[in-house]
């Protein structure tokens, strides 16, 4: 379950981050994770980064519901 503290931790941001910083960091991490996932041939790493992408999407949804972004 995502809570505020874990959401900021996943995005590697402080709780003082602005909406713009949250969205920018989400997009940066999403692109990084996608690139790593797509470039890897190791199935375990591929699945790990797919899960990280899902986790990022959960964080995005959390912040949308809390009207932070």
C-alpha cells in the first residue's frame, strides 16, 4: 500500500517537492526504468524493472487522488 512517505521515497524526493518536481521525477524514473527493462536480456531484471514501473504508476495515481498533481 502506498502512503505519502513511501511515495516520496519511491520518487527519491523530499516531502517539500512541488507538483512540477513530482511529475518531472516520475517521468525521469519511468523513462530510466523502461530503458533498463527494454535493454536487459535477463528475465529477472526485466521483471524487476517492470514492477518498478508499476510502482511508479501507483505513486502517480496516489498523488492524483490526493490532488498533489
